[in-house]
C-alpha cells in the first residue's frame, strides 16, 4: 500500500489534491489539523489487490441460478399487482426499460437549482450532503441552501456536513429569503436546496413548497426511502408531481431492499428514476439507477456487476467514517451536529436577514 500525506488550508482542497495525484481509487485513512492546515493521510492499494465493491455495503440477493424464471423473487418487494404483472411480461431488465424513465440529476454548473423535497424523515438532508460532497470532489463549490427551519436542529445538521466540505450554508425558509440567497450564487456554481419535510395533502404546506420552487426556479427531485407501502408512496409522488416534481431519488437502499413503493411512485407519477442512497454517511455516496440495477435488486440477475456502477458517488472513497475524524475544524462541525440533536441553535450567522 502506497501512503501519502496531503496538506491544504481546507479539507476540500486537500481532497482535491488526493484525487488529482492518487486518482479515484484512493483511500482516506485519516485527517487532522495542524498549523492552520488540514492534513489528509491517503493510500493507494496495489493494482493486484481487488477493490472493495460497493455491493459489500448492501444487503443484496445471492447470485441466482442461470435460467431462473424472470418473475422469481418479485413477490417480496411489495409491488402493486399491475406492476408485478407487467414486470413478468419480459426479462426484468427489458421490462424495467419499458416501464420506467431514467435520467441523471441536473448538477451541471449552469443548471437550474436542484430542490429536494419529500415527506419528513425521507433522507433529503443526507442526500443533499452526498451531492455536495460529490460536487466538491469534482472541483465545484456548490451553493447549499436549507429551507428547513421548521425541524429542530435541521440547519445545524446540514451545517455539520457542509463545514466538513469547506462550504457555506445559507438558511432561507421563505421565498423572499430564497431569492436573496440565490443572489449570492457565483458564476458556474451548482445550487442545492434542502426543502422542509412537508405533507402536500395540507394546502398550507403545499403552498409553502410551491412558493419556494417559484422563487428559486428549481427543478424538483422527490426523495423517498425504500420500503414504503406502494399506495402511500404513489400518493406522495402524485402530490409532488402535481406541483412540478419530475425526478425521484431513493434513500436507504442499504437498510431496506424492497422496491415496491419506489417503483409504484415512479410509475404512477411518471417520475424519472435518478439515484439511490447506499449508505448512512456522506462518503457512501449515491448509485445511479439503471434498468440493470433495478433488475438486480429485484433478484433476477447477479447484482455484483451493477452495484459497482456508483458513478455518482464521491470521487474518493472514504474508508474511515467521517465521524471518526478528530481534527479541530471537523470536530467543531460535529459538535454542531450533536447540538442539533439536542434542539439547540448556534447558526444565526448563516441565516439571511428576514
């Protein structure tokens, strides 16, 4: 194993050095702060050592017997009857290609803002953190905005992540505040907006989200966790599609492998499947949805070929969990996260003036 230490003023700059000099397969062994610099210890495995597959972090079905019926294993996913029947009309990958739309998340530097919406607890904030980490690793400095000022500690939770990445977080919970926050957008800077968890069956909450979207001009990505009841998931998706949602991001595929709710939501509301969360840390990244990946998760074909397609994960795989990092800047950020869990607020400096 080839080990090196990289030094830079910020964690983001040090990680960029790692990516530039060691490439995409670098492992982060640890970080610390000394003399005003962030020190990142990174390593590169010899070429003859196999990489740790992404699939090792997920609970997937074992390799099936070649030639098994394409419908085998579908029953456990909680699919609605019409989708269960439709999926069995052809090999699963072919059926998935016909039944669902797939696309990439709009994260280009000149793209409209991306607003992630969804019910409370769906996984929006962690998904925003993962996307911000990816963009930083690609050399961008995204503008990150949280509109979630309702949930206790929500701002602090996201701030704990953005500070790790050397980014500034802006809290803007009203449409006029969103407009002012966007005025700070730098040229060619992606924008990520974390919306509050809302119940769109409540007209007041729906009106709030409509206002945030109108003020930001954002494209809406609906975040839903795996394992939801298909009727509930479809109802949530249709409500979000009614106000303009067109993208679906899955969360917690590492915790719940049942896809019935997600697929029912995508089909019923005509949402394009984009990416799926495969871990509980920002270093675990996201995996791009494809027909092959869904077919693998449905249990009809060997999954290992497809779980390594984590093209949308951060460019550097972080071996050590971020919570184990003990340098001063990051320790302060994690202290904020702990404070968030206690319901305290110490981040007024990030909030735009009302």
